[in-house]
């Protein structure tokens, strides 16, 4: 992703973050959070995932007001567990898995 951003000439406008949600500190100006959370196909256990998605939504609402979020998830039930008002933008393939792109305004 970083190489692609560099090739596109937008690397200076992207802040890359990796880690637990509690470690995220948003810049002062609103922007867009893009995320590929686990959905149990390769990482994560099915029984733990709804709680993870609830925490994801709660953290976004609390720490990123005024931002937008986009994430991929193959399971509408998991996506809706965020508690966010979501819009399904379409379906795509991620590692051979059909996933939906979900967006929300925070």
C-alpha cells in the first residue's frame, strides 16, 4: 500500500497506522480511516469477532468524530455489529474472498 501511494504521489497525505485501536491517535483535522479488520477467514475466531467490531465502532465514534470510515468485511452481521450507520458501497475480492466495502460518516 505504501509503495502504491508513493507511485500515485499521495504518500505525504497518508498517515499509516498499525496496531490496536486504543493506540490510534487521530490528527487534528478530520479525514478518512480505512481498515481491513479481521473477519475470521484467516485471523480471528468467530466468537470473538462481534465484540471486536463493537469496540471498533465505539472507538471510531468516540475518538474520530467528524471523520469518515471505510472498511471491508464479507459478513453484514459483523459489519453492522459496529453500531455505525453503514452504507454498502459494493463487493470486491480480497485474497480470493468476496468482501463488501462499508462506509460511514462518524
